[in-house]
């Protein structure tokens, strides 16, 4: 077995040193009835590297890779070009095969990266501090609601209709068990501002409200000014939580922090991580200085060593499960360290100049695509504002159209029917994402496929 | 064997004084200092080039790219971004920055990484190659089902392996890491109890030796937690457990093998007692590497157990994740597992059961616990690892892991106190305490001394039931020569601690940093580099 270094002679010598006759004698504490006498039945035996690669390659080829299609799917995960140096660097064994930095003297590489990552996220979101990552955007969203409960000592959270429906589902799952009340609503395909429910949010806030959770740009791509909402929350002693599922947007769009958000969470997958069929992804979590001790997750902080040299450690760990156990701010332990590294490297390569150029390119391509597609008979652009994703209302049900177009190697977007039950015209809605990876040829391909399908 | 074949001793450069000689850079040859990104980067530097946006956008594009306001006909609703203050670097500078930082890390690729309960085993590189195949890496979670049959196939095949290896009924693949898996299992238990109308069962029993995630998870899911004591030999006190069972108990969370490195001999009796009292048994599977391929938790009456793919099945830890924590479930709990999940249809195709079809296909589900399908990138790696080993190789994995740990236990029990050594063989990790060290010397000194010997320390001060605990888990991917060198180093450090060698109190001496001031870090937290106006210079 190529991954096991012990030889039979080694095993013999070690058993002798231990003073037992066989490896089985080391399992005497397992009741005999539960001890298998040989390999687990009904499973294949070991395979060569080449044979495994062949098996997995065959499975991989049964998927349509986004790069092999005209691709317009977003809705919470976005296809961006990741510079090749990102993947080379994260595969350095010192990063890839390190553990959580519990021994800081020999983990300064990971720790300094986390400090830089926290700073990048905080600046991107317009916040004071960020943590060292969560699992993904959806779990970060729930953690933010829990944090707002601890800060305000209230249990009613108001969720915008424009929040990603899977994020809403995750919160609903958890709220059933924690006793939080969630005020939710289904989005409407309102012309001009699809998925927007600002009026509902403003009128729902009361002095029982712990937080309002709003996504910007929202699930249908609509961008809103949240400043008034932030003021309304603060007037009632509630927190504003803003969710960002497309961090590239913040190279062009005003940050949630600038609009008055108290907690900003997001999905960091767009930058450095890739699509990966939904995971591993990268939960981003940032807030104001004054709330830092209520934050979930790991935090890296700056300090000095015994010689006075600057160094970094995991800090404020009295919030965490390994110290506080049942009184911890979260149960999270392993997070998304390597994805945070990929995000940080990609962000370093971009810098502010590159991020702004990337955002401008995404927006320009999306605007061009929206203009072209909206001229097709049977297609109506619903958004007045958007970044790199917008919602079309089609003259037929979009879910079957998406399936039909997939057969022509066009991955046209996400049908609202995949995400929501029918009603209010949602069944005809299609969310279309356009990034720097989208070519004019792709847009033309989608346009002609739509023309044909809607004729 | 000779521990250090070259004969060089770390004291040598200090003894001749050259070790104190300052350098202009602060570097020490290959030990390189690296400034913060914010001290070397600037907002006008970048390591990426983009094409100019399409002229389709229209006319009026301004010079430069500084503000989104200069975009023609933009649809941003007047909400343009102000200064972000994100410094950038060119590609060569970026590669150098991160490469230099990487060299300040210890890693499995450098040597034994004996963190107890963490299973730091070799990460096969085939797994990395497979995970990067475009058919896995470049696939969107919301693609039409017809275009993701291979991805669903991976999830299904891995699910079958996990079910058969554990002898369980079903598996939930969604959880993102071990603690998320615990949450999944506990939510299943709560949903099952709610379905029975037994909403008064709100207490979970957790042994004192449990990982901190166990009580934290129980609280996160709305349960209160009560400790159950351990016996003198380091196992769950069955009598104490039984006496606490009753109508308010939802179940137990037990780690098996436990964090003292011992198999819970009474596991089946514990399960039977809990079931008889109307509760469920959650098993923390963090230590599954000790028994994989040899013992099936399903044969021990367990209702739910998470499997850390980043431990037992070698997906890389990456400096703190990502993990992956699928949860195998008993027939009693499987109906309550999370959405979405993959189902194989009679024609061989796979379908995805989501909210829209849950009412008919999975009506008992407790709901969704993450946005998409779990950690696909970890599934491909874990399945690759499992196929490489096969049922025979996995049996050898647990055998060698337990052999290596017992070898360490027996080679060191004369110099380090091993509180449960008399309890019989250990499983895949060996537990020592700080008993017998010279006054004023503790476990931390041993850990820091090991760093100077070129090793990552073991898990320290955990489990809490042992004073100054040192939990050593070598894993099966260490050679005997590597183990002998580690044992020699730990013996040497332990002897110094017993002899009261003061130089150990200030160790490490040879790492990129000396001991760091964690108290100061927590008292006045500096968690981000503040933006300074002169940073752009």
C-alpha cells in the first residue's frame, strides 16, 4: 500500500517492543462481537493510482464543466477567473498540510495570512474587524443572527425577501431549534426592483426586533441603498445585518459598512476559490469593534514574542468552544482556512486597482448582455439597478427552458422555479449572471437560444 | 538508531557566540522575515491584467479606473464605491510574499505532526489532482441535474462507502466540518424526539473528556448539557450514566474511541441503556481512524456519528479547514436528515432531493443546513483516498495507526507519566500527563522543547480529565524510523523537564518566533491593520 510506510519487519519489531503477538491483540477492548475478522465485506480492495485516476476521471467527464458551456449561472456562486499563481501557492505543503495554528511559534505563516485576510475582508466590507472565516455565506448568515440575539437580547429577526432562499432555509432550520422568530416573505418580480421589500422591512422593525437581514445585491441582482434601513434599525435598537454573496461587487458598489451595517457576512467563493459544485466555500464575517467579543469563529491578533518581535496568535479564544464549551459564541472549530488563503492571495494579486477593474469589467459586460437580451421578444429585464447579475421575466416557464437549453450546452441561468414555489410570476423568472469570463460569443449564443425557445 | 546522524547539536552556534550576531535584515539565512502585505503593497499595483470593457457599453468612458462613477451608463443606482485601501502586489512579489510566509509554518509534509484527535496523516497528491479536474472543480451547484450526473455520482459512491464502513443505515453528506456534523446529528435527534411528541427531552449527557465542540453544539441546538464522569481507568462511568437517564434526557454524545485514547468497552451497553430510556446515541467520530475497516459503529448501537473526512480520509487540513463532516445515521434517525441529498433512480441516473420535492421524497427532514451540497471538493479527495486503499487498505490503516500509537506509549511510559497505560492497549493515540516533571515545569515547556527538536507538539492540555495532558497521535503514515526519532526527541525533552533544565522554560529558541505574548494579544486586540494615510507611498 503506497501510503503506508511500515514494512512487515517493522510491524514485527514494534509488536515485540510493545509485548503483544499481533495487531489484533491491540484491539482487545473492542467486544469480540463487534470486531471484524477481515476487511469490511461487500467493498472493493485497493487500487493503483492510475486505476483510481481513471475511475474518478470518468465521473468527472459525466459533468458539464462551466468552461465548456455558454455559462450564465450565479445566484450565490460565481464563476471568475482565478490567476494560476493562486492554486500553485495554496498547494505549498506548508500551507496545505498545516493544522489550525495552535502553536504560533511554528505557524506564523498561516497566522500572518489570517491577519492580512481579516484586514482585507474588513476593508472590503467597510467594517472594523473580520474573523478568520466561517464555513460559507449561509452559515455565516445564521451566526450573524445569533450574534445579534446575544447583543440585543431579542429574538425576532426580519429577513428580507431578497435574501438567498437557501440562506433563508438554513436560518429557518436553526431557528426551529433555538426559539428565534424569523419574519420572512417571498420575493416578487417587481418591475424595476425585483426582490426588493424595503417598505416591508421599514414597517416591520419594532422594539422586539434583534436584526434585519438584507442581501445586497439581492438574489435577483437588485442593488439598494441601505442607509435609511440602517437608521431605522438603530432607532429601534436593532442591528442591520448585510449579506454579500458576490464580493466582487464591492469593487464598484458602496460597501455595507459605509451604509451603516452593524454586521456584514458574505460568501467569499468568488475570489480565489472557484465553483467546486458548492463547496468548500468561504464564509466571511465582519463587524464593528464594539461587538468583537460577541463574534463567532477564530480571530488572529497581533502581539510580540519574548524578544519583542512582532508576531501573530489566535486570540480572544474565551469566546470559543474549546475554552467556553456550552457557553461559547458558536460551536465552529475547523473553518475554511485554505479558502481564506486563496481569497487573500487573489485579493493581493488584484489589489484595489485590479479589483476595481474586475468589477468594472463585470458590470460593463452585464450591462451589455442585459441590453442585448432585453431586446428579444418575450424577454423583459426586471432590474433598474444591478451589478453582474439581473433577472429576466420570460414569456414561458423558465425552469423547463433552462433544462431545454442545457441540452444545447447553454447554461442559461437559475430559474426562480428552482428556488421558489410558483406565484407572482416567479415561475417565469430567470436570474442571469455575467462575469469577466463571459464572452460576447457566449452572450450571442444565449440570445439566439432564447430567441428560438421563446419564438 | 542514531537520532542525529550528523552529530550537530543545536547548542553549537550559541556556544561560539555567532548565534547572537545580528544581521542587517533580521533574517537568519533561510529563516526569512516577511513584512505585512500592507507594508509592501500599494493600491495602484496589481498582479492581474484585464481586457478593456466591451464598447457595447456605450460612449463616455472616463480616464482611469479609480471610480465606478466613471463607468458609462452604469446601473449601480448611484451607489458607487469610495476608497477601499486594498494594497496589491505584482505576481512575482505575490509569489515571494506567500512563499516566504509558508516557510514559517510546520506541516505534515515536513515531519511527524502528532496532534491527538486531529489525525494529521499524509495527504496523497493524487487527491489534489482529482479535485482539480474541471468536471469537479468548475461545476456550479445550481446547474441542471442532467449536467451534474458525475458530481452526484461521487456523492452517492462516497455515501455508500461511508454507510458500509460504519454499518449504518443512511448518511447526511451536507455538513461542512466535524462540529457542523455534530449539529446535524443533534438536529436529527431533536427532530425525531419532536416527531414523537417528546418535547420535554432537553438534556444531553456529555462525558467530561469530550471535545469542546460537543457541549457547544448541544447548546447551539437549544439543549442543556450535563457532564457524566469517567472511571479511574479513563472510560465513561456506565453506572453513573444509567442513574442519570430519564424522561428529560434526549441522548448522549460520546466519543469512541474516547479522547483518552481508549475504546469504550461498554459502548453497546451504553447504547442499549440510552435506547431503553427513550434517548438516542450520538458518537463523535473524530477518532474513527483507530477503527476504520475493523469495527462498525452501527454494530455498537449508535444512532448518529460524524466522520471528519479531513481526518480519517486525509483531505488536507489547510491551516484550519476546510473540513467535511458527513453524518452516518441509524434507521431511526435517517428520516430526519437534512436537505439536499442525492438519490439513485432505477435507471441509474441520480436526482437531487431539494425543498421542492421534499414533501414527497423526504417529509421528515429537519431542513437545510448549508447553502448547497456540502464539501464537494472534499468528497472527491476522500473518495479518491478510499478507492486507493480499498477495504483491505483501510483495515491496514487502523491497524498501523494503533500499532504506531502503542509503540510510542510503551517506548515512553518509563519517562512520562501515562495515566491509563495500565488500562490496556491504547487506540490510535497515547495519553501522557505532566506528573513527575521538576517543580515549575509543565506540559507547555515540553511542547515548546519539541518545537526546537523540529517537531510539531502533540495536543496539550486536552482532554481536561488529565492534568497537563499530552495526547500523541502519530497516524499510520509515519515510518518506524520517523517514530524512533520523534520518540528520542520527546524522551530527551522529558528528561530535561524532569531534571529542571532552565533553558526549556524559554524554548523555543530556534523557531521563527519565541514564545508569543497571548495575554497582551487578548487584552488589547489588534485584529486588523488600520489604514494609515502614508500606506500608499
